[in-house]
C-alpha cells in the first residue's frame, strides 16, 4: 500500500509529497510524518492489505481513499492523536501486479535522471504531463469523491561542489542524503578523496582557469567553492560571480576573504556583484571538522532552497 501526503495545512509533521510504502509482510519504507498519526495509518494500511502469503496478485482493499488527519486535540472527528495544530490528508493506493509496468516506468525515469509527472486521483495512480510549479503538490477537489493531485518526480535540486578534498567529500555525502544531485569538480587528477567519493553523482576533472565556460548561468543551480586554497578560489569566484545562480558560497578564513574581496573591488567588481557571494560559507556554528563544516554549509543551502 502506497501512502502519499497530498495536502498539508499549517504546522503538520507530514508535508505534501511525503510518502510511505507498507508491504503485505508488514514492512514500512519512508514516512508520512511519524508519531502516533503515522502508526495509526500504517496499521490501517496493513489491515487493508491481503495477508502475507496470499495467492492474490493484488492487495485487498482495491480502491484508493483519502484520510484526513487533524492535529488538534479538541477536534470532534479525524483527530490524528497529535497536537501540532495543523492538518494533513493522506491518500492510500493499493499496489499489486497490475501496477508493475507503472512502477517500472517511474523507476526507469528516475534512474536516468529524467523528471516524470505522477498523477493521483480517485480513479487511481498513473503518470502524466509534468505539472507547472503553481499546480504541483496541490490537491484539487471536485466533490467528496472526486479529487486529483499531481507531483513532479525526479526534480532533484542540483549542486556543484568545486573542491574534491576532505570538505568536498563530507559535503557530497551530506547533500546526497538531502536529496541533491551532486556534481563534484576539481583541477587535480588522481585525487584520493575524489576516488573515495561514492556520494557524488558525477565527478569531473576540470581546468579552473576555464570554469566560466564549463558552468553556465543557471538560476536553479547551487555552487559551493571549497577548493584547495586562496589562489584557486580567486580564479573560480572571479569567473562565476557575474553569472546567475541560486546560491554561490565560498569557504575561507576571515583574513583570506577580506583580502580576496578587497582585490576584487580594486579590479572593478561592484558591490552588487560581491554581495552575491555568501562568504564565509555556512551557518556560524563554530565548525571545526570537515563533517561539521559540511553540516553548516548544508544548513545554509537548505535555508536558501526553502526560503
């Protein structure tokens, strides 16, 4: 049974797009928000499934359904058992042999980094045109029993990490866990930390002096500079600062940053251009280790993504 949060209002632990899968054997994958609410709905899903070992090729409970959950103790109906004050609506979809082709279609698209439109409705589950941003993860109701929800799958946010050293390695792992497509770049061939990086989806050895021709303007792209040192950061940031990105951050000590920005001003870079650089990079949490630095950078990136 596939459970999808198709609507969330106010302070709700499960946001639109959260998903969980409950198997007939009782296993749970994913989450629709956790807590007592999730426990209750997972048990409901298990109750609707055919018993483990059943000869049925499709789950019992053949129709999809919506389940509203209100996170307020005083509500007369649909109480979730939580007191967050918001509410969410969860769609239940039985998946069986008849959906194998659909699941394979979605899986193939995601493995090839292609976006695909997921369409959920009272009629069932399927694929369709990619929704526009204004129509994505929106529940449309045409009546008590007629509704539709659309979502874009495979639209991973993209980040380029320039610098494949220890911080680049730790940051690749963190950003991969956060659902980003990670492209790692460095100008050093045969770098052991790049070879050990199993979390980057793409790895490239590039000429930093030519980076302006390698990375094009992209208002949805996140760029992080954690290269070997002052010289390489200076080469990179001068080529990238006049391009448009979602995020451009540069790591460095206070003194290094002061000198680098002062030199850029002398060479004609405007205050508006320099203001595009987030530096020193990351949230100020007194990070020391590469892993702590990665957490501080990731937190800042997420803040930009969700703003």
